[in-house]
């Protein structure tokens, strides 16, 4: 059941199910907390599972014209205080991973474990920053076309036909995201800082999940961020949407990871 808190005059939407170690699931750009629905029944058997709509996504309102990763992390911290959670395991998909890392930097004593799902600890390259600006222009010019194309590109080409119905559903969910939320997220991702140092020095278990055919975060460019670290790596053969393209395998990865924290 969806609940709400008010954070700095902004309505924040979340769910809270189960008992045990607190597990906070963070969705990505153009997604919302519903992306985790298939995982909650199993994960909540032994854990307290919290999903949250990030600023400007789902049923959570926009907070500003730029939603920096630190703004999102501050909001998340306010939610953990409200729920009286002392330490949490964070699982972040794509942008959710950037926010999990910002939280880990700002509130290190409150993290028990961290999973980066189709995500990276690195800042945007200059080329990527230019692409963010292009995306902001594109979404302002043709909102629906931008959203539909963005979602299609997240799946590996092999899966676009096989998962056509599911992808259509994901597009419909994404089209609920307000224009301001999309622009604020793009601006926030563009200015995020590099947090690779966390992968090297954080004292808790960490896991990186990457897709071999990820068109958003090319595998070879991102697998080396964990060299020389204790971060566990899981590689799937598909694209950026491991929670859909590799759903059963990912659930098992998360269950195995939770045994370590």
C-alpha cells in the first residue's frame, strides 16, 4: 500500500512491507517504484522492503528545477528517519545507483550494503554531458517521442521483439513522468560527482550488476571501475533493464547478496 510523507513542502510517495533488515529499492530515470513490484513478494519474506518514488517521478512531486543526486539523497535520509531505520541496504537501478552512492557519501554510518544495478560510480563524461543537454532540448520539443525512444533504447536489441508488450507497459509508466521531473533529473545527473572512491573504501558489502549489451552504460567502459576492489560483479548477457530482461536471475543475485549483509 502506497504511503506519503511531506518533505520540504513536497509530497513523497513510498511503500513499506515486511520485517527484518531494511532494504531500500531505488528506481532509475523515467521509472517509478512500480518497477520493483515483481521482486517485493519474495524479498519481503525475510526483509523490510521500502520502495520510493524519487523526486519528480511517479507520485512524488517535483522539488526544484534541478534534482541533484544530493537532493534525492537528503530526501531519502528524511524518509529513513521517518521510518526509524538505522541502517539500510540500498539497491539502485541506473540513476537510483547514483543516488545510493550520494547517500553513502553523505550518510556513511547508515549504509549496510549497496547494489549498483546497471549503474556506475563515475561522473558523466564531457560527451555525455552534451548528450544530457541534447536530451533536455529533445524532451521539451517532443515529450512523448523522447520518452518512447529513451525507453526502447534501454533494452538490448535481441529483446525488443520478445518483450514488446512489457516494453509498451514501461513506456506507459514512463509517460506519467512530468516534464519538469525529466528535465530536473537530467540536469541533476549531468552535474553529479565521481564517487568511485566509495567502491574502494566503503566497509560494507557491495555488488555491481552490468549488462553485456547495455546501450546506455557500455559494459567495457564500466566494468573496470571495480578493479582492485572487493565489489562483487554479476554480468548478464542483456541490456540496461536487468530487472526485466534478467528478472529471475537478478532476484537470486539480490537474495544471495542479502545473506552477506
